[in-house]
C-alpha cells in the first residue's frame, strides 16, 4: 500500500533540514526498510512565488502565477511510502511523534502530541487540509477513533484538538517559546 506524507511549512519561514536531522532520518529509513517499509520518493517543493495554479472549471483552463497570498498553509515537501499495511503507516506516524519535545505542564495537557499528530495526519488523508476544518472535526467520532482519543479528560474540552492547538503544534520551533511549548528534534 502506498501513502503520501506531506511536510507543511509557513511561507517564507522555512529552512532546509539540518545535517543532524537528515542523518537521523536516514537511520529511521534504514530501520523502516528492515520492517518492509520503503520511502519510494521524496522531495522539497519550491515556494509559491515560483509556482502556478492550474484550474479546470466549466471546460476552461486558467493559470494563476504565484505567490498565492491566500495560502495559510503550504506543502513544502512530500514523501511517498510503500508499506505492507495501513497499520504500518500508523506505526510510522507514531514513531514520527517522537521527534517532538512536549514542554507543556502535564497536568494542564488535554491533547497529547501523538493524538494531535494522528488527528492531523488522518485529517489530511481524509481531505481536510485546512486547520479551520478541525474546529468542526474535533467533535467527529470517526476521527477520534482514528486518532486514538475517544474522550476528553475535562468536561469543557472536545475529544480532539481545535485549530488553535493544532496551529501551535505546526508552528513548533527547535526552541520553545512562551506560547509554543512543543518543540521538535530529528527522528530518534
């Protein structure tokens, strides 16, 4: 089975992966190959100012040159994995969550990094690319099953994260800030 993994970034704020992250990713890919999981293809993508949007509507093709100012999220890269099953891809995604360091106060945390990554990955796989979709999806029981979080601990929360919480995850940086306490590292 083939799965597409997308790497998102904020336009104008991305940089190439560090050498240490590329080495760690290489090690992870070697481990995955032993399990029968293969990265078929991967690559980075140009920023939107170098791109064009081609649309077919009403039998007419229109081309719009970038940059695209309305883009809130931009796909900066991709990877296609050939894995034996969906379960393997889920485990690969779970291992990916180990790249994040969660410096939030545990007693206040409602949504784990693992649950948020799974929610985001399955949301994208189901065609919900935009974070704003998650203000409705946070109440979706099917997505809750897929993300592995059926209920909230607190009565004032939904089972899944909303757009603001997911946004803080996606805008994580190597060093945490006051409002972004989840940071990331290379794969372990």
